[in-house]
C-alpha cells in the first residue's frame, strides 16, 4: 500500500465523518450545539488536509520521470477542476426547491462521491518509487523547516505566497468591482464562464508546454501574462472588451500554472532528497498547503480592510464614490504589484530549470 495511500483512505473517511457532523451534529445533539459547530468547522480544514496532502505526496513516489510527472499533474488538475465544476453546477439545481430533503441529497450525495472516488482512486494507483532504509522520511520539525534554506524551495514558496495573495485579492474584490464599478453583478457570471473554459484549455496545455520548454519557463510566463493583463485593463477599467480578453487569455495562462505547480512541488521534493538524502514528499506537500492557505487568508482579508478604509458602508444602498478607487486598487493594482514581485523572485531565484532537473534525477538514479 505504500506510505501515502493508507493515509489518503483514512483521511477521506475522517473528513467525510467530520463534514457530516458539521451539518447535522448540532441537530442530533441536545446539548453543546455551538461547541459542535465551532469544533467541526475548525476541523474541516485540518481533516481535509489529511487526504489532500496525502494525495499531493503521491506524485513524487509514483514516478521519477519528468514527463510522466507533468502528465500526472494534468490528471490531478483536471480531476480537481471537474469535481468542483460538477458540484458547482449541480448543487444549486439540487437545492433550488429549498426543501430540507434536497439538502440531504446534496450533502450525503457529495460525501458518497468523495468516499467512492477517493478510495477507489487510492486503490488504483501505485507507489512505484522505492528508497533504501537510509532515505526513509524521518526528520524533526526543525529539520523540516531547514528544508526552506534551499534556494529552489524558498523561492517556490515565496512565489506561491506572493502570486497567490495577489490572485486572492483580485478574487475577493471581484463582487465589489462588478457591483459598484460596473454597476451590474450579472456581468460576473459571463466572465467567470469564459475564465473557466479557458482554464480547462490551459490545464490541458500545461504539461505539453512544460515538456517542451520546462516548468520554470511555463510558470514564469503564466505569471507575467497575468500581470500584463492587469496592466492592460488599467487602460479602461470599465471596458468589457478588455475584461473578456483578460478572462480568456488569463484563464489559459492560469490553467497552465495548476498542473505545472504540482509538478514543481514534485521536483522540489526530489531536490531535498538530492541535497539531504531524505524523502520529503509529505513535508513539501504540507508546507505548500500551508503557504497556499496563508495566501488565501491574506488575499481574502485585504480587500475588506482596503475598501473599508476608502469609506465603504456596510448595508448602505448608496456608497461614496471614493470606494471605487479602493476597489480598483484591490482588483487590479495590488495584483499587478504582487505579480511583478512574484515573477521577479521566481525568475531570478528558482534554479531548477529543465536541464537542472534532468541532471539531478540522473545523479539520484546513479546513487540508488
């Protein structure tokens, strides 16, 4: 079964149980309702990580071949995208009648799918990369944090944090932008659909581009394109033509990043083994997950503080004109700044280009 498949299966079961308790625990218990709600909600992120980190740790131990890793990253990205899209489309349809029974169908149905697909998927893959006893993944928390001293590791994490924060800021300001700057929240739906379709195209393209040009170039190009599109939109922030163009091109570029990011994570795992002789699949996956969550948290909070500073009045039907400046700052200018900074760090400090990865894999294979 290997090291990660058992945890993926166990983590799925634990997460599903907690998710069901989140919805129904307070209903089933005559006492301690608020305690149950708070605890299960806080545990949701932790229990999800048990299976998510285990899943992301599989890639380095399924193959050492760079092209195969790129291909597997594609399937990982497509699975996540399709899974989210299915629930996103079917969920509102299932509960449209507002009946309690419909929510039962959605909650228990989605959890049944999670159990079946996660467990059957875990049983169908195999951890093929074997290591000697000296390379077992045994290290302290202090040793794990010391992995961050290596340039490719901290550069990748820094880029993920900065670019992810910028993207989350733009996402958090999206509803405000369409509501107050453009004056029509419905416009957001059409733009989102274009971006989703373009992302699917980009996800498929990502591994092929990575195989030809290398992951570093593809990831860096995607960040630069997204950054340039923010600059383009500043020419006329209310132009729907520019918004549609940005959603189309930016969606494709963003799609590249999803599988390539996963494959870069696998390369960083191999790099730690190359430098220390220690397997670090779970450590790199855990640290990557942590950095991504920090970016989401910062990016989600910043728009609220910025827009409030520009005079936003909660619940008011009419807002001061000054908030448009704050919204544009969050939707375009801050993501532009974060994108420039992230691309500079990744482009100059991340050293694992295509040639370096091939040489590193060859040396490890000779040593094994």
